[in-house]
């Protein structure tokens, strides 16, 4: 009999020990969100839970050993992701404190700033990450908050010059944070050097706003009631020059600005790139929450009976339509777990190297952006489907699905709007990792040489030789069941990606010689095509990650089950985009019909394994907190 533990180990990846530890320790902490609490009470409860996490080692794992941490970024991200199985408010609160605020201090600061890190780890210093503004969300380079150097006092003056420059939606700003990592335009000697990060105290020990600082509360949100999101305005707030996080740029006491990175755009993206861990965590946490929802809906489908059949009332999971609703979503969650494991391993490797390769760093940022977009989109779709699949019971708060739906909804827009992130992925593909980033403006998006497209090497995720062997060994299109062949699936995904990139390049090849207005119009007209690049690239990456994960599985029964799940993922993606494959003559009418038939055959084959597949997610049954499961 196939072992749930063996399946779980295959899915858990390199940091399975962190997952197992978290399942035990977090289950003992009573972390489930309590709907009976007021807004203030919910926030205080989450803050108390945050303090309980300090002793688990997860907070320290995210920081380097020389700064008081344990130097395990992969373990830190995995630990944060596991919180999403219990309470997403706690996950976000932890991510803000240790990931965003702490990450800014460590990655953008220097030794004098790193002295703050022990306090960040043990929560004696509570902070927030003040980037987003009311008038500028995804367009971070256009933030309006200023930090102007005053050489007469050796201070920066932080100021919010317009209503649109108000820092908005900032986790921790409403109640708990005492210090903010503020992103503002650095101005010295009359010159604007673009957005940099500054350490700005915002409250005293009594919780009162400091002079020149005005905080306010975002109040009730669609979800995440335990996170104290707030707003901040600055009125000529003075901070010491040393409060500039100066790893990448310095200002001396005379006001002279210096940086080893000459290009303002390249400097900005280098700074932002060091904070990639946030996107990795958001994507992984969205996937974790989705796994909880599918675990609840899947278990309910195995219990709930409805309408009479030959042998009495039929359990929901025996209906083909219910299998269609849930099993492809479970397969997609499996695929994203393998892709996430691979992404975290890559992030860990780069962030523990003394001198990481800039190109590898850029590839990591692109992969993290694309996966975050696709994982959070999947979460929104799958959790809604799980809710509907449980009928009226799914709408009751006591069964948790509505909470998961509400709490993950914002994941599609924070840490980057998904549409913007997919365009970022497309830009990386189209520019073939250009040496210098020009920015995210439309003109910069399309400045590439069409001739270079032929030279783009699509980096394979892992097991590259295996992937190529599978593609080379694929059967002919007229052979029976060729759509179940992994090489055929990989080839279809790869061919689609290459075609979409090349045709987009041809559409945009004249943009470089056009004036700005024409270039913008050309890009704007091709924006749907650009988004398609990002989507098909990530779908190919995910399929390859799944394939590589199966190759690492040593249990042959588990590997067979995973092969079927991988085929269900691949064919579901093809079915969703069947129109493209048919329009571009990649699928004949008969083969297109065969895609649906093969999916139905896989559903029949996988139905008896539903409970095992759910157990593979590793969400302890007694932590699901859904009353309808008994």
C-alpha cells in the first residue's frame, strides 16, 4: 500500500525537516483565526503568537550568522510558508517583521544597521516596511516621499509632499511598529538620486506618534484582520544621516552622493532585488493556503452524499463533475509545490553565496515574480472552487474556507500586482537579461534587438539532460496515447513558449527606433501578448520542475502516482489553452478531443487515491478546523 508519509516526503523537498517541525510545533499553539475577536483583540492575539515563534528558530533562520541569525534563508521561507496553513494574519505579520523590515535592514544596510537585527529577531524592536504610497503602488520608482539632506545639521529631512505620497496599507503601521524602513527619494545638493531606503522612528515607547509623524488605521479590510495595516505621513521629520541604509549608496557629511552602481535604474533594481524573499514567501504561502482549502473540500467530498445511485446515495467525489472540479486543482497544487521547492533552493543558494552571480540573481527575481503571480492566481481560483464544492457548508465561517478566501485575496496584488509581475517576466525573456535595467516603463519594456531573440537560451529548471532526453524520445503525434508521454507534453509547452516570444518580438521589433509616443502605443497594443509570454514561460518552468521532482523520487509506487498527477497538470493546462494550440496547428481536432478524453481517464485512475493525495499535502487533519468534517 502506498504510504502517505512517502508521498509527503517527496513533496516536502529539501526543507522537509522544517515542515515536519512546524506541523508539530504550530499545531500545539492554537493559531486558528478567531472570528469573535474585535479588530484590536485580533491584532493583539497575533502579536502574542508572533512572540511564541521566536523560540522555534524560524525568525533567526532568515538572518546571517554574523548578525545574530542562523543563516538558513531556505528554512526561514519554508517556516513562514508553514504559518499559512494555520493563520494567514500571523504569516503576514511574521513576513513583515522578519522578512520585509528585517530583510531591508540586513540587505540594504551596513554594519551599524545590523546591530538592530537581534532586536528584530526577538521582537524587542517592532518595525514596518513603508514602501507603497496612495498614489504609487507597483510603480515604486515614482514614489513621491522625499529624504532631503541638510548638511548644516548632518540630517535627512523626510517629508510627504502630496496627499498621494502618504504611505498606505503598511503592515504594522496602525498599532505595533516603532520604526519604519521608509522608501523615499534621496535628494542632496539639489539633485534627486532616486528611491533609497531609510530607517525612520515613528512611535515612542508608549505607542504615540513622534513629532512630524502622523499614523492612521486602515481599519477593516477584506481579510487579514490580525494585521494592523496603517498609513503614515511625514512632516519634515529629521533623522541622522547614518539612518540611510547605505550598502549601495553613501552620502558624506558634505552631502556628496556616491555609489559603485552608476545607473540610477540599475541601482534601484539591485536594491529591490535583494528583497526577493518577500515574493518567494507570498507565492509559497498562497500555495500552502490553497492546499488547506483543497484538503478541506477533498475530505468533505469523500464524506458528503448527495442524490441516489445504484447503491444508495453517492459520495460527491464519485461524480465526474466533482472530480473535474477538484482533482486538476490538486494536481496543479502539486506542480506548484515542486516549483516552489526548486525556487527556494535556488534562492537559498544565491543568498548564501559570498559573491552571487548578477545574472543568476536576475533570473531568481524573474522566476519569483512569475511564480508568485501564478501561485496566487491559482489560490484565488482554487479556494473559490473549494468553497463552492462544499455548498452552503463552505460558506460558514466555522468551516474556514471563507476565511482562507478573504485572507488570500490580497495576495494577488501585494508584493507586486500579478499583471505587472508577468510583464516583468516577459521583459526578462525579451531582453535576454540585458546588462542594464532601464526601468519598468513601457519604452524600457520594448527596447531590445529582435535579432537577439534567436540567441535566447531558455534556461531549464533542473534535470536539463533528462528533459531533453524525454523530448527527443517522444512518440509521433499519431501514436495512441502520445499525449500522456512526458516528452510530448514538454515539447508542446516549450514550442508554445518559443512561438509566443518570437511573435511578440516581431510585433515589437520597430519600437526601438520609434519615438516615445509610438513606442508606448506599440507596447500598449501588444500588452496581451506580453502577458502571454510570462504565463506560458512559468507554466513550462512548473512542468519541468514537476518532471525533475519525479526523477528524484525513489519510491516507484509514489513515482507512478506522481507521473499521473503530472500528466493531469500538463493536460489541464493544455485544455485551458486549447484554442491557442488549435489556432497554431499544434493540436488537430482529433487530438484536441483526445486531451479531454485522457483527462477523464486520469480522473478515473486517480479517484481511488483522493485521500492519499490530500494527505500528501501534509496538512494535519486535526488542524483543518472545519466543523463539517466532524
